C-alpha cells in the first residue's frame, strides 16, 4: 500500500512539473542529420535488380507548431541515401553453378529516398529538457538505382535501369531536446521510416553465348524500412 502511495505521488509530481515547468508553447524548427540503418527486405537481396541497401545517411528539416504545452503539429522534409551491397550481388551470382568460378565487376548508384511528412507531436518535459513523440504520414519518393554487372571471364552482362516509385509512408519516433543557450537546443533523434514502393523493372541481359535477351519489364514491390539515428540543431520559437 505504501509503495502505491509513493508511485502515485511520483506521478503527480511529474505531471505537475510537466504542466508548470515546460515551455508554454514549445514551437521549434530544426536541421537534422545522421546515420540511416536499413531493415527487413530493404537491406536484403531478392533479385539482382532489387539489391540490398547498405547503411547510409539521412538529413532533414523539421518544424513544429503547438496548440498547448503538450500537443502540436509538425512538418518533416528530408531524404535518406543508401549505397548498393555490390558484394552481395556477386555472392548471389556465384551461388549459381554456372558462375561459381567467375569474377564480376558491379557498377551501381545509390538508393535515394525523399519524403514530406505531416502529423501530430506530443511533447513533455521542462525548460531545459523536452521529449518529443511523433507519428507522421505523407509521401515518400524512392529511386531504385541503376545496376550494371559484367563478367570478366565471358560475355555475360546484366543491366537494370533506375526507376522511381511514389507511395504513402509513415514516420514515427522520439526526439530529446537539450537546451543550450538562448533559443538554441541540441536534439538527439531516433525515428523510423516505413513505406512499400512499386517499381517497374526494366532489365536487359547478355548471356555467356553472346545472345542479347529481349528487355524484360515486370512490376515488383519493395518494402523500404529504415531507422534514422542522428542529431539536430533546434531554434525554439
């Protein structure tokens, strides 16, 4: 019984400190950057054209306007880039008995994803330290990169053109604001991005015999799921 009273007192104290110590309206704008970690099938290879993504970088502009001490609405505009796992492509090719002893050169560009997100923010804390929680929705445009594979031992060559896809996505996460001096604050970011894109593959392939195959076109879906970890510089408004 005593422990329950202590717990209730702690909750009451915390709630009171949030309501009276936090900024009246914690509006902000921020510039953010950091590392980007691929998850699920975005980091895996399911075909030569849909190669896996390596860890990359993200960068964003974010702003929030608050109706009260706790609740606001925000905008997040940014992008994240991930290079292709070239060695994974080679390993997949060598899993085929025909290419076991072959050597390959892989040329590729990076996955490029740009987004615009809007949605609610819930914030709590004090004058010096604020926690932001968010679940946003919006548009993500993704470019699945160009990939070229050439064999150094025979006439095999594979080309997959760069293609774009646009779909609805979700941005969710938590940020910690640490007040520095004046209106400036440091922000520590941890957020996820999730979308499912549809791409129309355009593939040409030259076989070891030198025969050029007809261009293949097929529609495939790709789940793009990442975790952004980084820092930002905030201006409190």
